[in-house]
C-alpha cells in the first residue's frame, strides 16, 4: 500500500497540471531519469500545395543533468502535433552518417527496439501515443490524441545525438493571398534549459514572398542559395522568449482561383493530382465580408497570448484575408464599450493600418462587461442594415452558471429579435475554474453560454484549448462570406478519368464559399482536367458549374503528393470498424508508403543490425538471428497460412515454455503451451479457423527470460 501511495503522489501533480508532454533522459540501468535539454533546433518549412512539409532537426544532450560518464542513457520525448499532421520520415545521425528509418508494424518495432536497447546498440523509434487519463477536474477519463513517442538510444554524457522528424500538415489557407503555418512551439518548451541555437528555414514555392514570424515581426530573414536545396530564407529565433506560439506567415502574388499540381510516379507507373478551389469562385459568387470584432479579453485568463499578440494576429489576418470591398469594426469591453468607429471601416490596407494605430492593449481591462459589449455590437449591426457578423474574442469566465447563462441568452435573443446576425466566438480562457456540471456534462468558464449562444444564432464556438489562435481565427474568417447548404465536386479528364479520389471537404453539411475544396486522387489519360460542381444555396436555389483547367496552370509536384494520397487512404481505413483485415491493410499501406499510422512505427537501426525483409515475413535480419540468448530451431510453417499453422522448436535442456499468440491490438488470442518440457524437439498446431484474416504475433518465452516474437499472417 505504501508503494501505491507514493506512486499516486508522484503522478497526481502531472495529471492535474495539464502538462502531458515531456522530454527526459532515462538511465536504462535503473529507474532513474532527469529532465533533458535540446541544444539546437531547426525547423524547415516547405509549402507543397494542400499540405506543408515541416522538417524538425534536434540535437539532444545531457546539458544540465548529473549523470555519470559511462551511464547507459536514453532520450525519451512525448510531444504533440496538430490533429491533421501526418508523419512521413525520421532520420538518426551516427557520427556523420544519416540512418533513414524504416516503417515497421508497431509490435515488431517495439520488440526490436527494446531488445536492442538491452544489448546497447543504437536505435531510434517514433510512434503515435494516444492514451486516456483520469481528469480530476471533470471526474471522467479524458482521451488524449495526436501525441507521439520518440526515443533514442544511447545518449552519451559527452556526445549529443542528432535526429530529424518530418511531418506534413494540411494548409487550409492555400488560396489566400497571405498564408501562415504554425510551428510546434510546444516542443521548444519541453527543453529544461534554454535552447542554444534555434532557427527557422523557409523554402518558398512559386510567387511566394520572404516570410515573417508573427511573434517577431521585426526579425529579419536572410536569403540563401544552395546547389542542392535551392533558395531559402533563414532566421535565428534563439532569443525569442515566447514558446507558446510560433507562426510563419508569407504572401503569394499572382494567385490563381484554382491551384492544381500533378506527380508522375514512373517507378510505380501511377499518376497523382491535388486540386484546390474555393466553391464561391467556381460559381463566380461575389463575396463581401463584414465582421465586427468584439474584445472581452482579460489578460490574466490567457497564458499563451498577450494583448498585443492578440491585436497583431487580428490585424495580420484582416490584411491577409479581407479585400478592400470588405468591412470591419472593433469594440472593446469596459464600463462603457469603446467603439473604434461609428461606421464600417473599409478593409483596405491603409484604413486598417490607420485603425490599428488608434488601438493598443491598454484598452483591455481586468474585468468583463460582456452583456453590454454584446448588446452594443448587436445594435451596431442592426443600425447598419442588419448585415454583418460578430466575432467575439473573449477570455472572460464569469457567466457560465446554468441559470445565469440561460437568462443571458434569452436577453440577447430578445435584442436580436428578427435580425439574422451570426455570432462566432473564440474562447480564449485557459483557466480551469469555475466549473459547472450541467446535464451530466462539465463546462469550464463560459463554455455553456458560448455553445448555446452560437447555436441559436447561426454561428460557431471555438476554444484556444483545441488549437492555436491563428488557426482558429483563420477558420472563422473563412466562414463569413456565405455558404452552400449542399455542395459536391467531381474531377475528370478530357481523355481519361480520375480514381481513388479523396475529398478534403465536407460532402454533407455546409460548404463555405471562401473555404478551399481540396481533392487528392489518381488519374489515367490525357487532356485537360474537368471540374463539374453542384451547389445548393440556403434559399434552395441550385447552381451548376462546369470548368476546364488549362494545362499551362498545372504545376509539377513531387512524391509528397503520393504521401498525401496515402495519408487519406490510411485515414479512410482508420474511420472504419477496426477488424483484423482492416488493420492489416493499414499496416501494409503505412509500410509501403512511409506514412505513420496508429499501428506502425519508424525505427532507425545501427548499420549492421539489419532491417525488415519483406520476403522473409518481415522478420528482422541479423537483429534476431545473431542474439545468442534466443533458442534455436524455432519455425512457423506455413506462414502466411489459411486456417492452421505449425510452430516447431527445439530445447537443448529442460525448460519452462510459454507460447502465446496475440493480435495487432495486443489481445491474446491463443495459448499454445504453458508447461515444463524436457530437452528435445516439439511441434504444436495453431488452429485459427475462428480468427479474422490479418497479422498475429507468436510470442515464445523460454524460462521466462529468453523471448522471441515471430510475425504470422493469416490470409
């Protein structure tokens, strides 16, 4: 009981703090660990159309730790990436040699990694790490997704280790004149000591400008040219203290209303395409945005965003995503609402710059007057022809009580009356109090109020706890221009067809005029791409668009377009019921296409250890065969098999034998032996008639210490 109590006391602060990411160094010869530091980081950003490729280079060291020379150490980092991220590569440096990781099924990768660590070799492993934790605030289990576990062994006290992780993230601003990409600043914050050297490198595509960091707009990027990588811009952000957000922005000139690129894979004789178009542009629908920004911002309730950061982000998004025929205005909560203008402000660059010259963070207060702010905002729009959207940016948390919130909503609806005023809210509150239990659900701060206020007024509610502010504001702005209640888009060729298509937009529900409809697929044939689209307006009117894309606007892409397609295939398979056959298909696709899944892992091995041989049932070459502890003479035949397979093995001495079979989820499905056996040869029949086709693992343990795991495939 004492040991259990101590464990609870150690873990309780971790679970309650909300800090589920970490970076540490383990001493594998004991249970000891210490917080680790990163010596240097380099982010490489490469826009690739629908996705942006981001490469992360790390140098890990024992700086700040107190390990002894000769300690056997392991780097362990648990970190989070955006929900739409797809990990596509991992490298490990050994001296000056780069080891490119292979993709394994997660079971095999974990077994190899742990066995190698036991034998003091050099591996690195990366896999998704989703888990549930009891939340002491809401008294329920919370699911944490989009986490990744990364380990490197060994780390020397006098020698750092270098690694690279590459992922791609979807670009939802791909057709905007100003675009941005959020970098994983959360990883920078994991370093125990300040990072010594921290850089960002940007590789522009066609017509892209020199980038700017939103958190450091005065910082300069210098241009470089490499004979291998071409032109890029680089800046040093080692002195940037804000590790809560890191947003790279850049502009694009001569922007086309349709963006399309193709990739001809000569190795596999397949053609891929990626297409992006805004639905409103397909039907030549004029879009005019009117947005009234309401600020009910209490600085002490938001940890990741200062008042000046908030204003800078809003200004940049207006300049990048509004046109001169759009309109905005600004109001600030206070004892009396501060209104920037008595009329709509044109969204041209001069007018916006002049407006923000009169605005600063001194307008934010330490208290909220949300009822008055919303009332004044609604009445402003009503006084200007009932045309406009409200965007409430609020970190207040004092109106979340059930009765108070319902009275609040009733009063607001009474003021709105017959007006149609969509209300969009970005909840900037990052405190965890007060909490309310309403209808068997837990709400923090004003969550209940915001949810129902938006629902009843044609808007949406977003929270900074789900994404960074720049991403949330971009999504809100893209919804201001109007929408189709139904929309669909088909792509063909003049002399051919497309197939294996994936739509990265909602085929049911609302399709916003200003949000890119993105499509990835394969094609066969020649001639121009042909778009056929159908849309239904809220009024019920049906629209039809028929567009031929001239070949001279098609850009050439690279193999990352194939990776984009593979990522969508894996997501589609993962959305289905996870039977063994579906899981098998996910693993096969992930390994073939080098796109990480829930069931696979990247594993980099020291030269000479070997890799997985697809002609040998994906068993390790060298890594297992040369381990003297393993028993000899173990075989499984046939493998792959249909219903029955035979496990044969020999014992050189009397031994305790345990032979079990597991599925890919780690569930034990059979026990073939659990007994003492004399020296000799044995054969056991594995009956799998009742098991689904897919991948299984036969685990053979001799004397509870000598363990071998062999992969089995049922057809």
